[in-house]
C-alpha cells in the first residue's frame, strides 16, 4: 500500500477540503479512541460510509436501465436490490491515500482519505449480475 501517514497538531487540510479527482470517489473519515488502531478503524468506517453514499447515483443509473430492460419484473427487482446492497457493503478496491494521527489528552484522533475508482462500480455490478441466472440475460443491454 502506498499512502502518506503523519502525526499532526491540526486537522489535515485534505480532511477539511477533500480533493476531487475525475473518475474517483473520495471519502474522508475521522475516528477517536484511546487506542490508535481503534481510532483508525473508526475513521475508515466513516470514510467507507461516504464512499457508499457516493456510489448510490451510479448504482441508480445502472439499476434503472436494468429494470427498464426487465420491464419491472418483481424477481429481477429483488435481485437487483440484493446486488446493490452487497456492493455498497463490500466496497471493493478501495485504497487509503492519506492518513494522519493527532495525539490528544484522551488518546488519538485518526484521519483517513480513501479513494475508489468510479468505473469499478459498474463492472462490479455486472460481474455479480452475471453470477445470477435470472439477471444474466438482461445485463447484455447494459
């Protein structure tokens, strides 16, 4: 893993104003704990929630097209919902770009910046849909 890590006295600028990059989803998170590793895990969870929220528009576009191709078939809708939920829970191919720690009186505050390639969302959805015997026939149109 290639990323920057440091100990800071102030909240990092990249946390306050996350960078924007074409084709990337960016999530930042903050976690506090008396244990540095726990603080980092909390920060990663917060950043992952941001990534999952950012995935929603891309997933909506894909699933709307798929539902149109399936003409509102209830079984297809249920399976599409299941895949959407699992993709948001898995968050594959994320990477930590920045992390920083601030020592406080109560322990540590961890900050992370995580990124994910936006193109991975569609390909991950299609990959999962290919595994489903009902959805397989509809994904050709995506």
